[in-house]
C-alpha cells in the first residue's frame, strides 16, 4: 500500500502537467507495446499474448485521447507498461 500511495501522490502532484505527460506516455507506451509485439511474433507465441499487449496499450491510448481523468489514465499507462514489460521478459529468451 505504501507504493500505491507514493505513486498516487506523484500523480496528484503532476496533474498540472497532464497534457505533456499524456503525449509522452502515448508515445512511450506504444513503442513498448510494439517491442513486446515484435518479441511475441518472433517467438510464435500464443495469440492471446499479442491480444493482451495490444488491448492494454490501446486502452491506455484511448483513455489519453478521450481525456479520461489523469489518475485513471496514469494507472492505465502503468498497467500497460507492466504488461508489456512482462511479455518482453517472457519472450526475449
């Protein structure tokens, strides 16, 4: 719970910069999901892995484009980045 509270305090503090952060997060999240998709396709992994990475990345991007509340968007981006990183780690070897 301490980590979640710390992340929430950073999100609250940076809310005034939300449009710049959203722009960078869309770019970084899409690049990270693209790298994960590359490794998934390279290893002929299960299709559900590709679908999971694509769905989380598109969901995060849709929240940014749709002007969702900043805290909601920030958490969706964090989840998307973690999911992409997990699938990169699984498929890199």
